[in-house]
C-alpha cells in the first residue's frame, strides 16, 4: 500500500496546529510522569506492597 502526499496531508497529524501539538506533547509528558510516580510508589496494588 502506497500513500500519496495528498492523502497524508488529510490525516489529523498533518492538520494539527502547533498549539495542538504542544498540548498533546504536554499531556503525554504529564501522563508518563504520573505513571512513573505511581509505579515508584507502587500504587498499582491495593495494599501498596
């Protein structure tokens, strides 16, 4: 399957503005930090052990 350039330009990734990319990147980093913190505190288990 070969995608042409006009087909790629119609995807949401190419239509997103720089503000939308910044928002998505900020949320991604925040989620990674939250998950790292949760695993560090061992919050995945109900007992915390």
